[in-house]
C-alpha cells in the first residue's frame, strides 16, 4: 500500500519535473509559458489578445471541446478555413495545437498534416499553442523512438523566430513570430 | 578587390590594414566564441558527443554509395524526385529546367552554401528569374553585391552603420542603424517576396537515409517559409550530407547549434518527407539535387575524406588565428578558413588554390573545436606536401630544407653551423627574408647559445 503511494507520488513527480524542465528551457529561449485549465483557457487567451492588440486571428481546428470555447474569442475576425496563404499572412495571431513537447530543449513539435497549416506557425506575429500534459516527452532520443516514421513532415519550434546577423544583436520576429505562448491545460 | 584563392597574399595584406574590418570581425568572433564556451561546457559529455558524431559521419562516408542509394530509394517512394549532379553546370541546368517547366518568375532562397558554391543565384538571374536571398545575413550580402564572409554569419564583416547605409541606398528607406528596425524593413520587403514566389530553393543540413527525409535547421523562419509557400521546392545539397537514421539527429541537434551560433538549439527544424499529400499548404513537387562537384575526389584519399564529415558549422573559422585577422573574403572562396582550405582545393583543383593550405599556423585549434573531430591541421599538412609535389616550393626553399635536414641530424655539423651563423650575424650580415622582415624587426641573437650557458654554469 505504502509502496503504491510512493510509486504514484514518484510518477507524479516525474511528470512535474518534465513540465518544469520544459518551462525552464522554453522561457530561456523567450517563450511565454502559461498553466491553465479548460475553464480558464478562454480568459487567458482573451488576456493575450488584449495585451498584444490582436484583431484578426487564425484558429486551427481542434478535435475536442476547445473548438467550441474558441468561438467566443473577443476579436473582430476569426478565420478557421483560410482561403489563401495571403490571408494567413494578414492575421495578427494564430492559435494551434501541437503534437509533442520536448522537455530537454523546450521544443514544440508539429507534424504537418491535414488541417495543419505550416505557414500559420510562421506568418503571424503572435503564435499561441494549446497543449495538454500528454504531449510531454523528455528527450529527442525518446521522441525519435516514439514517432511513426511514416510522417509527411515535421516542424520543430524552439522559441520565437530570431537573428543575430547585425552585429550579433539578437532581434526576435525576423520572418516568423516575435512572440510564442504555450498554454498548458492541466 | 579580386577575390580568388591565388590572390590570398595581396588580399590578406589589404585586410590586415583595414581597421574597420578588423573591428567588425573581432566584435562578432569574440562574442560568439565566449557564448559558445558557456553552452558547450554545460554539457557533461561534449567529448563523447564529438566522438559519436565523428563515428556516425565516418561510418556513412565509408558506405556513402550505399546510403545515397537508400536515401534515393526511400525519398522516391515518398514522392520526392532525386537528381544526381556531377558538377555545378549539371546542377544549375537541372534547376533551370524545372524553373522553365513551371514558368517560374520569382524564386525565394533560404541559406545554402551549396548554392553559393555553384553560383546558382547569379545563374538564375542571368536567365531572367528574380532570385532573392531570404536569410537576413545573406540578404544583406546580396544587396551589397558581395560574397558571404562566413558560412553561418554571412554579414559579420559589416557594422550596423554600413548595413543602415546599404538599406537606405538600395531599398529607398530612411536611414536607421538600429538592428531591430533594419530587421523589420527586411521582414516587410521579403514577406512580399515569399507570398509571390513560385519556386523555393533551400539547402539541407542532413538527409536521412532510412526515411528519405530532408532536414533543414534555421533560426529566422525563412527556410520554413521557402519550403512551404511556393508550389515547387528544390533542395540542393552535397552528397556528404546523408546520415543513416532519424535518431542520429539527436547527436547533431546537440552539437550543431552550439558550434554554429553558440545556441543550445536552433529555433526551427524542418524535417520534410513528402510533397502535398493531405497537407493544406505544401509544395506540390519536391526535388533533391545531390551534388558531387569534387567531393568524390576527396573520397580517394584515406586522410582527406575526413573533410566530408564537415557539418558546416563554421566554428573552425572563428577559432583560427589566421581567419580572425584576415576575415572570410580574403580566401577568395565560398568556404573560407581551415576547412575551406581543404574543400576549395578539392573543388577547384589544388593548382588553383595552392596558397590556401599554407594559410594556417597548423596550431590545431580548428581540430580542437570541430564538433565532428576532423583533423583539419593534418589534412592541411598533407595538401602542403601535395603542393610541393606540384612544384609549389622554389629551388632555394628546397635547398634550404635539404641542408637543414642534413645539419639537424648530425650533432657536429649542427654545432659548427650554428657557430658559423652567429659569426655571420656578428659581422652584420643578416639573412634576407623580406616578406618576413618587411613588417617586423629582425630579432637580435643572444650573445651566447643556450648550450654555452649551460656548459659554463656546470663548470
Ligand atoms: S570542419 Fe568542423 S568546425 Fe569546421 S565547419 Fe566543418 S564541422 Fe565545423
């Protein structure tokens, strides 16, 4: 009985450690990490929308109740079915899901598949990613053993777009987002 | 200035006297190197990682034909078209053929050393296809009509003022020297190009044999866009970029960013397996051009083939005492610095790049920093020997070394020869070594040799 509790506890700790490690690395590269819940997620995104002054937003299709929640975002236009890449380039922010969160580097992994626009991860100034705790993976070693090798394409994102091409000064938001948020639903 | 390898000496003299250039170089290099120490030393198993990377590369290069075939087979199955190009002409013509077929007018390019190597951008422009570099550093260099001066930091020889002036002249914007504003100007300008391009050209950092994947590592997002928005994507890469397995990437992920830009990990990695299928925004066609262009020449030599392990991180350049002083342009080659002095002779033939293997102090710092443990200094030494065989050394130099060889192996000869030289110097007869003493004062010899002092003290 006692050992069972210890087991559960250590498993829980491992989970916490993973999240903490991810958070540390993600924040170190300039990401904004927010812990949230199903109830709170709309408020949290609404906050971001106000802070970042977002009018038009692209929202990816989520296969769960998040879809419904996101219909109530306080913006002037929500795009869910973009008719062109130009339209994706014209929005201020995008909200997407993701497939894996790699803790060792703070990397968000997206598989490029049906319903996922790779350009929506790059064109808008602000990128908001919604994930749950099932997405965590400690290392790339584990990641590469986990994934199905028949994927179409994969895109890995570690922090905002950056350059140091002018006198080694770091500038964020070169061609991709200037800011990236990760909302973890737990 | 005339940037060809045979002009190394003249260019080096000019670069050494260019105070601005040296200031720009020192700033960029010391910044990157000190940050690199930080991100490398936090890994407990750096040496282990280097060794692993070396072994993966060694294994692949030893079995290159096998892994290239495997890559071709898997990639073809994924719907990617493969073309093997013997040299730059074949590669360029193939690109042009595709561009013509799809009626391309605007091409966006992400950073790729191989396309620089074959002069692809100039070639496409000559053929009426507007071709834009989208990596900020490359964009700056393209605007200036120059060559990159480093393989991962192409515009590091320029200051913010110089870039500000360039932008206001070429893009017609108001002068600013703030990196943030300059970056924004480039973003706006290039955004328009991305959205209207019909062709995207990239390089590849790795090709994965088991899955037929193209792997591209970057920070700005321009490679991600160049390989997503245009209808057709062409990746051009050297045959040495193939590695066996997807999981081999774990090693390279740890070493590449740290060595190239002193980062723990780069912002973006694209692993591309197949065109379209059910992705909403993806090229309909993907081509991979596997370029030889002299690389198989390196395979013939047991020692020189190590140069094919190179992952083009540029660290050996930054740490090289010669590169640090003369900068990348001086070498007159797309690949400057220590590894460039091995790769360039392989491409152009040693005759056209004879001076490069000599542009090194053989201190071995390049080997120490190299994340795949290429013994660059040994390779340079071997090329020097080949250069001498080709008649690079003058009869006088050869004679001097022959005499030196005889004298050094005979104790009595050595003692009397050194006495004789001392005597000559006492008489005021100094050896004529003009290129050495032009900028330096010939040192005075100590009145007594070490051996004499030693003997006197003993008695
Ligand atoms: S030789 Fe080594 S250090 Fe130099 S660029 Fe290649 S991988 Fe980097």
